[in-house]
C-alpha cells in the first residue's frame, strides 16, 4: 500500500526543494505581476482587469506545463481551466481558487499602494496577497515544480474563478450543468483559501460558514428635506433604518429573526469542549484587535461564535450628508448592506425569506423598505474528517511542518465549496496557508513569504501522499 | 402721526413699481450671476468661491447706491457690511442675510445643474435660489430702487454673512465684541430667510427653533476585519452605532436624553389651539411628500411638532463598504451626523452636555465613542409680536398681498438671530418670501419669480410704513 519509502522521499524532496530554491526570485516576481492586476470583481469598472487576471492565470498554467489551459467564458468573469493528466489510474485532484480580489478601499489606510506589491519584513503586501492570489500562485508553482522535476504523482486539474468575492454566480451556473461535471471529475477538491492557526501550529479547516448578503433601502419622503422645516414631523429614513437594524438582535446578541435558529445544530458538551481545545488565547486576541472586550452571542465562547454559531453583521451603511461640516438634511433614503453567516443545516434561501419577511414588517407606516439579494446565498460546509484526502493532507503537514495539524472550523465562507461537494461527490480538503492576521478584506493585506514557500512544499507533499494512499 | 397718505402712497408705488418693471431683466440676470458662484461654506474646497460671493455682494451694494460697502475679514468667511444713512433722526433697519449656500449633493438628483441657474415655469432653479441668495438679492434691489427713485424713507444697513449654513461662528465672534455694536445699531433687524405659508396666504415668522449639530464616531477593532473570520465574535461598530442611535427615541418618538425636555415650555390649550389655526392640510402635506403617514412625537400635531417641540434627526450616516456589490467587511469605524432642534428656554450648551453624557454612556465595552460639536449651538428665538417693526411688516403685507399675514412658528433655525436680539436689543422681523416647497437644502432648489418681485415690493413698503410709524 504505502510505497513512498524514506529513501525515495528524501531524493524527491531534495529535487523539488532545489528547484524551488533555484527559482524562488522568479516565483515571487511573477506573483507580484499577478498582484499588480486590480481584479476587483464586485465593481464593473475593473472588468478589463478581471479579464487580464484570468489571462494571466491561463498563461502561467501553460508555462507550468499543463496539457491544456483555457478560459471558459461565462455571463460574468471567465473561469480558468487547466489540467495535467499523468495516468487515468492515478487519483485526480481538482485545485479550486480565485483570481478576483476584494475592493481595496479605504485607500487612505494603506501604507503602500494596494496594487503595487511590496516585500517588507518577509511579507508581501498587496490586495489579494493572501486572499487568494498568493495561494493560487502557490499551487501553480507547486505544479510547475513537480512537472519540471518529473515527479508529478497524480492528475491535477485547476479551476480558478473570478467571482469568489462577489458570490460565484457564474461558477454556480456552470456547476449546475451536468455536461460540465465530467470535465471537473476528481477524487478530491483542494482549496487554499483559508488560514493556518499560526506559523507554529498548522491546521486544516473542516468547516465553513455559509453566507447570505443583502442590501436594504428605506425611503421616507420623496425628496431630501430641510431638517428644520420638517424635523420632528416627518419620519427620517436614517433614524428608521437604525431602529430597524437594531431590532435584528436582542440584548443577548441573539438574532431576532423568527425561525433563524430553528435548524442550527446544538452541539454536545463533549463536542463543544473539543472545539474549544485550541491554542486560542482571548487576551491576545483582544490585544491584537485593540478592543477591551469581545461582543457576541451570550453563552458561547469566541471560538464557538465563529465556528458553530451564525452571525449578522452590517457591512456598510450610508445616507444623508457625509461630507465635511454639517448639512441640515432629512434625507429621502438610507441604505445598508448586511450579511449573515450560516452554520450547517441552515438553508440560505430560507434565511433570505425569513429576513425579508421580518425586516419588511419592521418598517413603520410613513416609510417604505426594499430588500435586495446582493449575492446568491451559500450554505455551510462540513468536511469529512475521515477521507483519504484529509489523511494525505495531515501527513503532508506532519512532514513539512513537523507538527500534526489541528482541525478547525472557520467563520468565513467559500460559497462554491458546498456545491462542489454536492455536485462532484468527492472529498474536500481546505488546506489554507494564510494567517488571520493577514488583513484580508482590509487595508495592508499581506502574505508571508514563509507561508508561500512552505505552502508550495506542503502541496507537493500532499500530492505524493495522496498518490501513495491510493496505490 | 401717520403721514403716509393715500395719494403719496400711490405716487411712490408707481415710481418704484415702474423702476422695478424697467429693470426686472437686469435684476434677474444679476441674481443668476450671484447663483453661479458655488459659495458652499461647509467645505474648504469652495473657499475661493465663498470669497467671490462676498465680493459680489459688496459690489452690488455699492452699485445700489450705498454710502459705503466693505468686507470685514474674519477667521472664516468675510462679512459684508454696507449702509445708506439718510438722516440720523429716521429709524434704522439692519438687513441680515447670508451669501453662503448648502452643499448641492446629491448631484445626480438635480434636473439642472445646481450652479447653473435656469428659469422654468416662472421659477429660478439653483442652489441658494431661495436660501438665501434670492432673498438677499431682493433686499439689495429694494434698496437700489428706493435710492434710484429718491424715496428711501429710513436708514438701511446690510450685514450679509458667509457662514449661516455652517454655524455662523465668525459672526458670533464679531457680535461678542462690544466695539462692533455701534456699527450695527438699529431699530429693527430685518431677515428674509424663512418661508411664506403660501403665495395666497402671506405670513410672518414669530418663532425659530434653535439647533445643535454634532458628529459621532464609534470605533470597534483597530482595523477593518473580515466579517466571516470575525463576525459574531467582535462588536461591529455599525451595529453598535445603530443600536445607540435608536436608543435616542422611545416608542412614542420622544427623545430619551435625560433632562432634554426639562426646560421645554408647556403651552396652554388656548395657545395650542391658536397655533393649530392655520391653513395647513395634513392630507396635502403627506401627498406632497409622498408619504403614507407622518411620524412624530405622540400627542402633538404636525404644526406643533415643527413649531413648539424639539426634534432629533440623523442628518448623515456612513461606515463600511458602500460601493457596488458586496464586501464582507466588519469595519473599524462608523459615523453619524445628527442635529437637534431646540425650542424656547432650552439651552444649546446644556443640550450638548446632556447628549454627550447620555450617548457616551450607551457604548458597550468593546467599542469606543467620540462626540464632536460641528456647529456652535444656538437657542430658539421668539419674536415680539407687538413691536412697531412687526406692525409695519403686517401693514406691508396687507398693502402688497391684499391679505393680513398669519403669524407662524418655523421649525428651522437662523442661529444668529438669537444673538442679534440679545446684543442689539432691537426688534426682529422675520419676513421671508420662500415657500416650504422651494426644496431648500435639497436637489432642485428654486425660488418663484413672483416671490422675488413681490418680495422687493413688500420690503419697500415695509420701510415706508416703518418710517411712518416712527414719525
């Protein structure tokens, strides 16, 4: 069964390590070229950059030695597909990632420009450095290394999308078409879009929350009014919106939407204790964030609030005058963007309906409300902890990091993973190399060079263990 | 006593009316030049335009025939002073107004450009058309007409400021200096910066609310966070701000700040009945605003909510991601601008302190709050209904509008009026010619040509009656 003996392991590791060492400056330079493309998928003004980023990935897959790499056009941003088939009898891994990035604003809080990558103190700073271009590029370079050193032990497919940050609508549509399933058929989907517990403590993510992202608009009078002439007599949409939004949680920080918790799994005390058994230190967490206290659902620890409990956050709010000085306006409209993170068994579509019914009922007579779905929702994911692929991933971490990875549950969402699991009926490996401190979605996003290069090594070792376990 | 006999009245009216008719196109053209200057005082980027507007007013006062007109430099925007002294034994009127305007945003809701005035359907459309450039210009042209036709019956001083829309700090400072009081000494201060009940029903404003304008900032974590990785475990400043703001009013729309109503006068049923005796029609009001219901303090009519009750409105709110699509951010900060309108006896400084104490106590551990005063507050004003100046104003309306003006209380504030009253110990006349439907502080602000020209006529007639009553 386990044909991957110590001597061979040593020879192969030297080979791939030597190759990486010889090419590391080029690897980094190419990643910086990738990071220079402002491929923000949530805003149409970057449409050309998004296209350029897709072309870049295709080109680098071809240069890495894939048999084929091509763009698959969609109604939105193109998918990039590439493959290197070694032998049909070997296991096949589908690498999923995304070439799009979050918007970079607020720009004024960046110490260096978001699309002008800079290496400082062994970290590369740029929007997308960690989420997810750095991690996608790690996979491309792992494949190049294995092909160049003639050691690729399995078949590898790549599917890199451009709408992960804006809801993955096009890939969702693509996956729904059965005709596309053969192309993507794999034994495991491998995703590097999550974080390690720390550089000292590797981890594998075994759960992701789902997400629903909505925008709400409250309309009062048909035009902006003078707040002196009308103030106190006409409902102010900002006051009303604040009132409505604050009604979404009670004094215990529990979400008040009727039915919201109905399907939420209640974990046993044993499972909760196991979940809380991590190297997490609350005082350090608070210190790193500069907060005097954490705020969350009463009765749960921070680890639980992130891993097994749903959440509701207002992601943006705007209305009235927001410039310098004052304007005594009673505005016609007020807006907010908000998202809910879902845990296993909660159904995104049901949550959208529950929210919409509840929220629209909150508006007083004298104002109107509209609820708009910004992203198609996604359900939570739980990874099979006993799969062959997860065993291979554990062994890869043990080899490269000299430490067994802990199994964690992430608070974030990768909307498409739930669909991969359902449609392709394969194992899922969430093998991320970021860190929570990478400031993804924030100013000054960065990715450690150690994370990048150790990541390449871990991915290579994973392929070898997977092939060995399948033999 | 009353030397202004019918025959003389007829001769003079003809003369001034003929002069206005002969020059009406020029009057309008000059007003349009005035409106083209984007003199927004709340934003530093318009500093040069504000200066240009002051120069424009000075120049037009000189052209009107004043003895002197000059800029009085301040730490902020210059004051424009001008005077035409006829005879020291005659009464003196101090005309107060402002050449600054509100910001014009949201620009996209303007049908024509805010600083490119256009006459449509007998109305002039531009930012400042009604508030207050149109009304200031009315006074300059009334003075020009009286000087040109050699009929000026009293002394007239002008004091036109450039910070009315941003708190009148410089004029407040100027008024505090006793050395300046002689320059401004007058029997009456005449202000045209309010609205008529309607074109069919003239009115004189006898009360103005005071105002306090604040900005609040809630800070949570020290940087923007990913709402998946942290959502549910870290206090979100937007959620917290909404919660805090919604705590400022109870279910009856009463403001909850402790002590806020302590000094508010309780009117007798007789006074309330008198106040509600206006041509106001609620159904038309709602229809004009496109709202199904009014929302305000329980137990009071719309007229009362505006005229005799204080209010609290959020004038602006912002935080997190407000662009297209979605960004799953848990932001570091959230902000709001809010103002309170005060009624007689409430003390602006006391209200600021009450608000600050209450609001800062609302913030949960895990977040911080800052309260900033945007404008120095102003107290409410009540005009003496029995003054000689108010009698002259009533007679002027009766002559020109053929109808006795109703006495109203406005919801708006003209911060400096309270200080004039206190410092100069003179009568106040709030003789505004705008309409509530002029969309001041809103897109598509406009001012009726009839309001402008009838306003000139009314001001001229007021001077004559005032002089006659003083004889």
